[in-house]
C-alpha cells in the first residue's frame, strides 16, 4: 500500500532491530517503567502462532515509522468447541508522528489484509477511543469474555472486530491470549542491554 510518501510492506529480517528499537521508543514508560514490547515481538517472530503474512512495517520517505503484527489464537466456546481468531500487536507509530493519521492507515490496511486471508475476527486489548474508529467494539457485545478476568471487573480494554460478518454469531466463550506474550522480566532486562540506555520512570497513568 502506498499513500503519498507512505509505504506499507512486509517486515524483512534486516528490519528486525530497527523495528524493535521503534517499538521500544514508542512504548517506553507508557504502561510501566521501561517496556517489554520490543522483546515480545522478538520472541513472537519464532512462535508457531505468528502470522508472517500479516507482519507489516510502514515507511515514510524510506524510514520505518510504524509496524503491526498478528498472532493466531482461539476462543474456548461455552459449547466445548474452539473458534480460531486473531489477536494483534504490538502496533505502533514512532512517537513524533503519533496522532497524525498514520496509525489508522496502518491499522485499516492490516485488517483489510487479514480479511483477505480469510480470518474471521480480531480480539485484543486496546483503547476504544482509537480502535473504535476502525470498527472495533467491546468484546462483551459478542459474548466473548477475557480469560482470568473476574466477573464484574472492568473489561472495557477488551475489544473485538469481526472480519467476516456474523463470524461470532451464536458464539460465547473465553478468549485466550497466546502464551508467547507472557515474557519474564529478567529476560526483558537482559535483552534490553543491547539497546541504548534509557531511564525507567514510574509515571501517572501506568497500569503495571
């Protein structure tokens, strides 16, 4: 996909460290002191559930400014069946270009490609104020529950978008986050030693 000087293309092996550094810069001190997302993608690329065909970078004037990727996962439905779905992320745009429309361009393109490959739905954790503009809704509307979340707890972070209309009709159940997203803090710290030193800060609004 090309828009003016903006290009979305598959990630290549020689992009890996650039993308990891981009993710690190984008997520640093946002949800926790430091971040783990750059290590998460490093691990997920070798996970069997990683969808290589849906691993994208966005370039502006030849420079990588954004990325998105998807993983296969399941809903364990209440009738005992498993329903294949996708989850998404990390997704990011370089900090200096956030809130300029690039993120939505990248997101919409990525979802369009996932739909073309025949995937039925995407579920993940995000902010409805942004992702709602690209068709995401609260997952509770579809009867899908977030794993390990006690009944009655706030689930407004848990979003869903059907890629095939009606794909989740008559489905209720529990979404499972792929195990690859769970990484050890010690492994993150060890991986982070190969990047420029940055200060970890405890800031208002962090959730971890």
